[in-house]
C-alpha cells in the first residue's frame, strides 16, 4: 500500500515574498522540477494569497502544484481581509493548507474551524492539507498521541477519503526552531495518526501523511525515511529553490 501513496513535498512560504523575489523562487522551483522530470512525487508551493495567481502562472507547464496557506470557511460575504477557497481556486490553486499551528495560535482557530475550512476546500474543489501537532508542553507531559488523536477527530470532516485529504504532522516545537523529533518519534506519531484515521476515513491506508518541522536538505532523507511518512511540509527551507529541491529529491 505504501507505494500507492505518491510522496508530496509542500512548501509553505508563510508571510514572505514580494513579487520579484517570489517569482524568481517559483521559477527556480519550476525549472528544477521540470529538469528532474519527476513522475513519482508531487511538488507543491503555497505562497501568500497575493502571489497565488502570479505563481500559478509562473509554474504553468512545469508540474509544480500551487496552493493557498489558509482559506475562510464561507464562499463569500462580509469577512474583511479573508480569502475563500473559491477565490484560491479561481486564482489557480489546487490545494490549501488548513489548521497550521500559526493559524491556530495567531487566530485562535479551533478544530471545528479547521474542519469547516477543510469542508470549504472540498466545496471549491481544492485538496486540503490538514495540519495537527503537539506543543512542547504537551509532548513533555506525555500527551502527544492523545493531542494528535483529538485534533484529528475534531479537524477531519466526515466523508474524508485519501483522494480528498492530506494530513501534516507538525510538532509546534519543531516549526522554525531547527529542532526535530527523532525518526522513531515521527514514526510513532504517524503510525498513531494512521490508526486513528482508520476510524475516520474508509481508505486510511492510502492517506498521505506529511511530516513538517525544520525539514531541510540535510535532514530530509532521514525524516522522509521514517515509517508512514509520505512527504514533507516545509517552511523556511522552501524559500530557497535549491534547498527545497534538495528536499524534493530526497523524497
Ligand atoms: C511550517 O511552518 O509548516 C514549517 C514546517 O516550518 P519550518 O520548516 O520552517 O519549520
């Protein structure tokens, strides 16, 4: 079954990028992916909303996929400053990250909100990447697996299938810190996530599970080789084409 899960390397650019730099980055990634000619893995970039359309244009024909970093649960309406899944789709996105820990922390997003956003992604024809992960305090208290289970149960909408869902395990304490769990810890978390998905998704064995948190070119091969890891969600290292491509190569 593992080989039916095509690895995905996703870049989360966060609140970074003005047009000139972002387009150079997108072009660098697109050129690298085109040159590599990968058919056995997916490479996704998720720029800030202002750049989705320009990046989608810049990577056209390269095989690079484009996604949003977040979406609102509603399709339209009085939600100043927000972006709907339909708008992302219209701008050229095919994917959207929902429930990133920075959204959960900065914007108080609950599991119910994340779930509604994943449903919005489906409504718009986008593939949601649902993020979950424990804080350092939760890990130190031995609560990691319980936290992941609760977040999954709260954030994954009913009716999810492997074709409609990607899950990213991102320990909050590993994001942007240079710290990573051991491969055994990653494997244990992913095995538990897959087990819990067994009760939520009809084809749980086929759902892609990404690891995220301080992945870079130098540690990608080791982290991606951990059990049940089907790719990576990459923040900082996705802002340099060479580094991001090195991670994609390791997949
Ligand atoms: C992220 O924000 O999704 C992330 C994994 O960040 P970083 O790779 O910088 O730790």
